[in-house]
């Protein structure tokens, strides 16, 4: 029964790994380019959620020191009391980059569909061989 308790204790991590595998399967196992793009987004979001959840701390505060205590001297700071903002900032950047990549990929998929009339990988490769 200890295995089940450990699994429940790691519910977030298990969920992110399952989402990651779903995204990976969609990227590698599907033949439709839109499904591959959706799989890439699921994979990316699972990694973002995983990193953000790893950076969470209980009973921590934001890393801002508002004022000193004795004649302007800063109090002694302990890193364990503060949340590290770096993972959130990096994941915010990853979100922006991911949205930009998705937009460019959708524009490319539209152009591919207009030119070749399909988004299925097998048909697309065959049509490229015929026209190339």
C-alpha cells in the first residue's frame, strides 16, 4: 500500500509525465500535421507546468525587502524564506516563444494546405515527390 501512497504524493509529477507522453506520442505517432502541432503544444505545456510546480515553496514569500531595521541596515536574508522567481520568469519566456512558434507553424500549415491540398504526412510526401 506504500506504493499507492507514494503515487498519490507525486500526483503532480505523474500527471505531467502522462501529459508529456501523450504529447510525445502525438508528435511521433500521428500522420496529420495539425495533430503533430497539438502534440507539440501538449508536450511543451507539460514541461512548463512541471518546472513551475517544482519551483513552488510552502510558507515562502516574495523576494522583496521593503525596508531596513536599524538605521537603514538591511536585515539578514535567508534564501529558504523566499521564492526563487527565476523559474517563473523562464517559463513565462517559454510561453511567449511557444505561442509565437505555434502561430508560425499554423501559418506554414495554411500555406502547405493551399499548395498541396492535404496535411496528411504520407500524401504530402507523395505530392512533393511528384512535383519536385
